[in-house]
DNA sequence: CATCATGATTCTTT
DNA sequence: AAAGAATCATGATG
């Protein structure tokens, strides 16, 4: 490896010939193979940097002060301003404003929709619950499953916000640092406020590209979480036997018109300890499956018909029997 | 472990 | 908006 020669090669005078308003490291295309007139060893520069001491810094400070106080300084500064005035016009054509990145907007929208990037509310879980309910739409029944989801979502949001804050802070720090630097330099070379502004824009763009990575990974995390939990809303649990009995009873006793009204659904939901939506699901499934294969359900139909008949008989004969909800082991309980 | 039952979701129809 | 139809994914079962 001849890194040394390569480095030597890449350092030429052109590095200083770039944009006057930008520090060299922010420009593209500086350096590169070039005429090797001087071939100044970059190692020398590094050496100089490494050997900077407080003393030499003080020295430099003093020299700067001396320069600033030089009697020719204002005149020189004016000349520089003039030159700058001429050159800056040709530079102005650079990309001023960029259109908002569609991908970034997509990510932002999604994070907002998931309740991640929204305003952090005190409760946290409440916000997450609202978000989950809004996105899930149907759910909101057994919160035992959702609480885990909410907890994880809150966790993700916390990480996201702390990271975002860190970036924000770093960005601000860096920006003020650079601005101070530029202001300091503006005493010896002309720097227009517009240039400083553009510099700030560049910094912000760099940092926002970092932020986008954060948003991207946050989005991925949320997606994974969703697929694991919210999609686990279809982690189906069979209704208990009693509930299916109640539902079947209603279904077969209203076989000619198995469409319970809203009130009836509520009643059934209450009796079965399930939601109205679940009752609707059940009837939807039952109707279509019954219709599809009546023969398969014939036995079941007969059974429930017989039972309701018996129940009716009991109710009528014994008069005021409030309710016999379970009738655990009656005629058709098992084969 | 293959298969069916079943609750939930999604899309289409009414 | 509600029902129908197709489909998905899991639970139960043998």
C-alpha cells in the first residue's frame, strides 16, 4: 500500500480555489490528480496540526489581532469585498431551494399516522391507544393484547424522540459553531449574511438526511411491531362454548331471517361477553357457511331446534322461569 | 403434521 | 352502510 504517495498526489493547490464561501470539506470535487508542482507533503501539515500547542495558538491569536489592527486592513477588506461582489454573482445560480423530498414526506406521514411523531402527550399510552384505535378501526376489544403493543409503541416513540432531540441539538450546536466561525472570519474576509444562511441550509440538509435515516428505521420498527401485534389481532381465539351456544340458538331459531337487529346484536354481545362486531362477524360467517353447505349443518340445526323447543315448552309450562342460561348437560350436550 | 373448524379481514356487491 | 364472498391465519383434532 502506498497510501502515502496517493495522499501526496491528491494534495495540490486547487483545494483552495473552490467556492469562496465554503470551507473546503463541504465542497465536492476538490483535490484530485493534478499538476504536481509542489507536492507538499500532507504529512507535514498533519505534523503541524499535531504540534499545535496553547502557546502557538496564543501566538496565532496575537498575529490575527495584529492583522486586524493593521492600517491597511480596511482598504484590503474593501478590495476583497469588490472581488467578492463580482464572483458571487456567478455562483448564485447554484441550487437554492430543493423540493421537499417525497420519501421524507411519506415517512413523516406514516410516523404521524402511527402516533410516533405526533405531539407527545403526558399519558403516552392514551395517545397510543387512540392511534391504535384509529388505525385498527375494528379492534379495541381485549386490551390485554393491545397493552403490550402500546407499551412497545411508546418505547419506540421515546427512542425516536430522544434521538431526534439529540440530532436537533447537535445540529444547533454545529450551526452556531459554524456561524460563530463565519462571523469571526467575516472580520477579515467578506461574508454576506446570505452566504451564512446558505451555509446553515447546507448544514440543516446534512442533518435532515441523518434524521431521515432515523425516521426510516423507526418506520421499519413500527412496521415490524404492527405485523407482530396488530396483525396478531387476527390471532383468533375461539369463543367459549356457552357463547357459541347462545349464538347458535339465536341463529337456528331465526333461521328464516337470521339477521339480528342492532339491538339484538347488542343483547347477544352482552350475553356472550363479546363485541357487537364479533357478533356481526359470527352471523356473517354463519350465514354464508350455512348457505354453502346446508347438509353439513342439518344435524346442528335439528339439535338447536329441539333444544329451543324444549326450552319453550319448559318456559311455557313452568310459567315464570326467569332464565335458564346454561342448561349444562341437557339433551344434546354430547353424543 | 395434515386437515378441518372458525374467527377476522378484505374486497365486492347491493 | 350492511351483507356476501373470498381469503387469511390460527386452534383443535385425530
